[in-house]
C-alpha cells in the first residue's frame, strides 16, 4: 500500500501522512482515552444495541444498493 501511495496526488499523500501520525501517536501513548463526545457516542450506541435499534443486514444491503452508482 505504501508503494502505491507514492503515486497518489500530493494532497492525498499529505492526508495519509496525517492519519499515520495520528495512529502512531495513539500507539505510543499507551491507553486510549475517548473524548467526552466519543463517550457520549459510545453510550448511545450501546443503548441502541440494547434496544435493538440497528439495521438488519438486508436493510443495510438495500440502502447500499440504492446509493451505489450504476
């Protein structure tokens, strides 16, 4: 993948480098500590899971099929 990225436009390479720096910082920082907003999102997701408020595989497939270009 890294070899392929060498042929990408400069902006894409810069974005990849930023993502790599964020991953590296997270790996070297030890434990990950989510932000308050992330904790709120995690809590909402867990509550939705407990309540069964997730789309089925078929529902997700149908939505993706509608959104995909022909």
